[in-house]
């Protein structure tokens, strides 16, 4: 027999003990104990160390090494004494608690959270950032000893002693929770296997499973089933698959308890609990089916619960998913339908359940069974063929959808032709939804089988070749509704005969057309001929070409001659096309009318090419490719079938523009459809590289792609990398970083917020608050192209987006306005300072424009819109009158995009009227067009809402004019002010609402300005009277009657307060504030025809010259980009375009005095008088042109006075 040779005392007494000495003795003891064999050792020789090893001095020693070696020695003692332990129950409890603490505390991966740095304490978090959670487990101190301890517990199974000690349930539960906590991806397979062995031993030895262990197992299935690679989940799954018999009873008890408490006629909250339990059940079945052998009979019983529809529906769905799971090799259950035949038959019986929800759940579950269990498809197909005649349209449509979604091999090998034809027969269904599903299903079948049909595989041709003919037969039926024909036509265009993606695929498409024609009978061929429109072209009938021709004659409403005839022709062809080609005829009419009013010659040209029978296929394909570049942004799901190709193109290093378009398309696809998000890590790495080394636009779309990819930590990784590189604000790459951060702030605000303090500090201190070199340029306030700006100025523009998007990211939070307030203050400060962040910086036009556009974007959030004060709103509104043409133009374009949607508060609807005195024709025309679009958008609103959005803005306009910093109240000033009201009335006033408008203008004399502390409201009341005069004149000119408005209206409370009493209001209404002289000349106001200016064909036809600024030496190299790229940014973000300069200086004369008093030539607005001199020369030339125009108008009016038609009209 072997004996322990250890003469030293483990714990020395009588002198001061050192840790090194104790550690040295424990190491020696461990080596000697490890050399002893279990059954060949005299255990009496171990008595001298048995008690000292469990002394408090060792078990609670502060040194990790002492405790690690002590644990190994104790494990050896348990091995040598086995099967009897040399300790009492309490001592064993302490020992196993000691083991658990050593393993869990020391092997757990260190974790930490980086807190955002506080601006006032920039180094306060550095200590927390020095930790690392990337340490390998083998690098853990005393890893060898911990491994030895785990191996000993697993091989000797001494851990089973823990089941019988006092508080044993808590102890073994701690092992389960602790092992799930410490298991890591870098653990060796042997170590993980030892952990499994320990837990399995505990389960096998336990007389009953503690509730804590069940909670641990269930929580792993609940939390990590969707991420099956999680180490803790794999550990628990391995344990469950090793000991399923021990867990079957407690699992049954768990689900039975939930069903008993929540399963009988459940309320919504109870049903949610029950539904979650069934999701858990499916997760367990997917990974550990052996656990659920006792659950199946319970589910079968649920199918027969007559009065619980929700329970039957949920059980039908759950059992269907279980029947449809792929067989799991080695799980012990490969065919649940064969193992439980009565359950299978009971489930099949749910096809005729009296509840629609149950029948739908049954149909939806059949797909997985058809795909994964070929032995069951025959019996299931018979039932599906029977149910395709179900009385409810949802069941019929769902069956078509399920069969149409099957893969090619399943359709060919497991679905009979009879069943496929039954799906085709549903194209004649009386319900539109069923017809749509049937048509889509047939299109999918043809697409998947086409390659084999082309190869003349006779089996495939017999199985699928009938599809085009059946679809065309349904299309040409005399009783076929228009909706069915449109559905079939769409399927033929998308699946049967889709246009090739490349222009050089003409031959392949021609072969496809011939192949389709070859399987058609005579009736189907005639239908195809009619469907293509060729027969109509041969007869001279072409509604598409007629539509374009009439659109060109219409010219956006600017018609030179035969106006009534042109409009009648366009209306006629629109009505015919809407009635014959669209289900929703009214919507189609509006859309085609809008298309005609847009008057875009480029669209006309592309449309002609598409519908011209003389166009060859390559030409049509090229036109389609042009549209596809727009679809990448607007209709991303159409690219779903090209994801693989796009991912390849993303990595194209030679063609950066192509890679940019690819990542833009992928970002849109991933945002629209989560199923298309790639699982591979390589596209994520490629996108990160684009951000770190690519152009700003590449960075923007790459960041958007990362925001919607499956790798949840990708955005955090990118943000951390960017923050580390945010050093030099003058580096060209800083533009890409900021562009990516702006996108991430909007798309993934949670990830952005982790480092938001550092980012915002950099944006403010290093970018926005730095003085620009451009501020020293004498022409700093003149417009230059954005690519000509310095890097710092361009960075400032993007930084404003970063701040804006951060605010928008919190739009749904309760404290959104509080979070956005600093952004509001920043943007409004820039507007207030004429394009400067503060008095120490100097920037110009671009920052003013960007601030105004960002404020409009923020206003799309209702809470932000309401938070804008009246003074701040008016400051934004006066951007319409900015001295710079480009700011006015682009801001009006933004309003044209936003206001027709009517998402903003009603007060915004008066804003375009402030462009009435714009000297540029295109801006004035645009302002008028926006106002008219507002009227059209509000036409179908409820009366109160329509008045609030169309007529009531007149009161807001008048108040804004009284607040205008450049308003003057003399004769010339009032004459200028009248033009704003006239423009508003041009677009809003009608015979029906002229009385209401007069009532609103009159009522202004009964209120006071809510934001004005001055008690003198003379200016407000003067404009009220002026507006009343103009309205009366307009009514007189149009032969309208100004009737008394019968209803009651209330002026906006946010800007007006009532006077102190009714008597004061009556007195004010009786006073006259306009002088007799003013009233005399005011009689001519409002009497001009309501003309609509023609659209400008070239934006820059009359714009000021574009100043080319000399590049600063510090600005560094800059990349050029096309103006079209800015248009593809988020709506309204573009603030630069390629424009032609129009230098009229040679025609101008130096007569500034005349220019300042000329009507409308100097732009009134913030800095308008200051900008008047800049526009003076141009204004003089325009004055001369206007005088000539007035003379021609006078001659024309004299001719009209002698006209018989005029006399008749006057009568």
C-alpha cells in the first residue's frame, strides 16, 4: 500500500507564517497527492492533512494561489477516500462551495462597460478602459490548477456528494448557473466536456430536480435559442441531451402548470404567456427533442379543446412546426409523426376546424412538412387539395401562397401536377387576394423551373409547361375583372417574360419569348398579342404615346393656344387609361395629372422609349437600367434576387463608384427586408473599411448597411474605431467619419449614444466652434460650390447633420425635446448670426442653408415642431428671403418636398408666400406652385382642418409681416407688403372661401399680438385693413360676392390673445388705421389676373454669378463630385449643384437709388436691405424690362376695351 510522505505540518504555529512558505508546502502536497493511486493508498496516512486543508486560514486565504492549490489537494483527498468522504455533511458543503467559488470567480471572462466621457472630467473613465475582456482563458493565473480541479470532479464524480449535503439544492444550482456563466468560446473541447460531465452527474444523482436548475435550463432556451452558437446554450443543450429522462417529468410539470394557469379561455395577457411557452417548447424540440416525449400527449389533448379557439390555434401551429422540423440525427426522435400516429391524425383533422384561425394555422404549418418529410407528403397533399376549395378566401389564398413558396425540388418531386393546376384554377377565384396569390405562385413555379424547361426536360415540361397558357386563358376570359388582368399582366412581366438585366442579353430573351410561345395554343397566343399592345399599335391605337403627346402639348399648364382643346384631350386620355388600366381609377387620374403637371422632358423621353414599338430590346433595357439606379433608393426590394452579386461588387476596389452603388442598394435592401441580410462577416468588414478609407458618400451608405446588418456589434465597433481617429479636423477623411456618424446617429441611436459625449465634444470644439479660414475671404458671404469649400467648412456642414440626426434618434423618447434643445440652439444661433456659429467664427451661405434645412427636418417630429417658438419659426421662415439666391432656391425646393405631405403644423403653410418679392422668376414660380400644391393636398381634409391649413395661415402671414425686421410703414413699404398678401390670395382665394378670408382679416382687429409686450398694435391693424381692401378688390375683379361668413372661427391661440373685453374689440374694429391716401391707391391692389408663371427650364437662367473662391493653402486636396450625388442624399440635404453663371454686369448701370425703391427688386428679409446693394445693378436691368412689359400690357388693355366680348362680359 502507498502512503503519503509529507512530514511537515501544513499550517505552522508558533511563528509568523508567510504566504510564500504556505504556497510552497501546498504545491509539494499537491504533487505528492497526485502521485497516489485511488485504491492502492493507505488513507490513514492522510489524516494529518485532512483537517488542516479545510481550516479557515486556507479556505479564506487572500492569495489566489493558496486557494487554487488547496482546492486541488481537497479534490485529491476526495478521490483517494472514494467512495466514502472523510468529512461531515457541513464540511462537504463548505468544500463544494469553496470549489464553486474558485472556478466561477476566477474563470469568468472579465466584463466592463465603457461609459461616455463627461465633458467636465475628460480623464474620469480612463481607468475603466484599461481593462480587457480579450484575455484568453489559458492566460488566467493558475489555469492549470483549475483545469485539474474540474477534471477531477468530472472523472471521479465526487461532485455527486454535493446532492446530499445540507442546502444541497442551492449548491448544485450554483454549479449550473456558474458553469453557464464561465463557459467561453476559447475553452478547449476537453474542458467543456468535463463541465458537461459534472452537470450530468449532478442530474443523475439528484432524487428530484431543484427548481433553480430548471430555471437555469429554461432561461438558456429563452435567451439564446436564436443564437445557438452561444457557449452557455450549447453547454445546457449537451447536458439535456445526455440526461433527457431525468428532465422529462419536470419539463412536463412546467408546461402543464403554465397551461393550467393561462390556457383556458385566456385573456390577451394570458395568451401572451401561453404563446411564449410554446415558443420555448419549439426551441427545446429543435435542440433537445428528447425532453418533450411526455409533452406530445398533452398537445394532442389540446387539439380537442372544443371551447378554447386560441388554445387550439396555438397548439395546431406548434405541432405543425414540430412535425415540420428536420429529423435530428442522434436525438432519439427522427419522425414524431410515426412515433405518435394518433397525434398526427388529430392534427390532420384540424383542416376542417370550425375556426378560421385554426384552419389558417394548419395550412401555414404544412410547408415545413412538405419540404422536410417526403414520407408524409402524399397524405398531406390530399388534404391540401381538399382545402383549396375552403369556404374562406384566406384559407384558399394561404394554400396558394404555401405551395408557391416551395423550392423547386419539392414542387417537382412531391407535388402532383393536379395540385399545381388546382392552384392555377384559383386565378378564377371570386376574391382578389386569392387570385393574386395564385398568380404569384404560378410565376414563381415557372421561374424556378425555367432552366430545365429550356433544356427540354420532358418531365419538367409536363409538370410546369402549362403555366403560361393557363395564365393567358384566365387573362382573356370575357368575365375576367380588370384587377385579375392587371395581376396576371404583372406576373407575366416579372416572372414569365421579364426584361433582361443587361442590354446584350437580347438573344436569351428572344429565346425565352419563343419558348413561351411554343407552349401556347391559338387562344393564348392571341391573348399574348393583345397583352403586348402590338395589335393596338397596328391599328393606330396607342394610349401611352397619346398620353405623352398630350402631356407635351399641356406643357405643365402653360399653353400657348387652344387651351381648352389641349386640356380636354389630356383629360380624355387620362380618363380612358385610368378606367381601362388601373383598379383605383381615381388615384390613377390624380397620379397621371401630377405627372403631366411636373412637365419633365427627361421623363417624357424615357417613357417614349419604353412604349415605342420601334425601340429595340437593348435600348429598352438601357432605359430600364437608368430607372434601376433610382430603384436602389426608392424600391429596394426589387433587388432581393441580386444580393449575391451586390455583395461581390461591394468589394470592387478598382471601380469605387460601382462599389458605392452596390453598398447603397444593399443598405436599402437590408433596411426593407431583414431576410436578405447576409450572415457572412466579410461584407461587414468591407463596409467598415469603406467608412474608414472611402469617400463620404461611400461612408454614408456603408454605415447605413451596417446599421441594418445581422452583426449587432458592428456599429459599436465602427463608432469606437472612428472615435479613436477623430484627431485632425482638417484631414480629408474626417468628412467620411462625420458622414458615417450622422447616419449611425439616426439609424442606430443606441450604439451612437455609447460614445456620444466624445463625438459631440469633438464636433463642437474641433469643428463647429473653430474659426474658418473662409471667414477671412472678402467674398465669404457669396455662394461657392460645396466641393470648393475648405475641409473644415464642409466638416461643419456634416457636423450639423450629426447633431440633427442625434436629436431625431431620440424623437420617440419622452424627453426628446430636452435632448434636442442644444441642437435647436445651435441651428437657430447660426440663422441668427447670418451663417456664423458665434461671433468668433465666420461662415457664409452654406451654413445658413444647412441650418434652415435641418430645422425643417427636425420639424417633421411633431414634438419638435411644437417646441419652436413663434420668433424662432419666423427666423426660419425668413430664409425664403435670404439675400443669397441659392439659399432661397434650395429652401423653397425643400418646402416643395415637405409641405404637400402636410406633416408639419399648419403655420408652415404660409411660408412660401414670403417669396412674393423674389427677383428671380423661377423662385417666384416655385413659391406659387407650392402654395397651390398645399391647396390640393388639403382639399379632402375635414372642414375645420382644411380651414386651419389653407385659410387660417393668412392671419399668420400678416403677423409675420408685422414682425419683419425690414418692414416699413410708409407708402412704398405698404405697397411692397401688399405683394405678399396678393400672392397668398392668388393661390388660396376662390369664390367659396373669399368670405372666410375677409372674415379672418377683419377679425385680426379684435385681437392682440400674444408675443408682443407693446400695447400699440397699429401695424397689425393696418395690415388687417390692407388685407381686407385687397380681398374686396380681388372679389370685385373676379365678380365674386363677399358674403358674411356664417360660422365661428378662432384665431390661433399661440400667436393671438383676445383684447381685454368685447367693448375694446368693438372700438378697435370701428377705427380706421390706414390713411385716406393709402386707401385711395390701395384700390388698385388685388385687381391683376391670377396668372401662373411658366416653369423655368434652366435653374440658373437668371441667377447671380457663382463666385469661385481661391483655395486656402491649409484646406488640403479636395475631391470633385457630381451635383447629382447631393440629390441622392436624404430629402432636402443637398445644398450644392452644378450651375451656370449668368453675368449681366455689362448690362447694368450704377443707379442704386432707383433699385431700392423699385417694387420687389430688393429682397426683403434678414439682411435684405444689406443685400439690396448687391442686387441693385441687376434690378435696374429688370426694371427696364418691366417697363417695356407694362407698355405692352397697356396697349393690350386698350384693345380689349373695344372688344365686344368685353362688353358682353361686363353686362
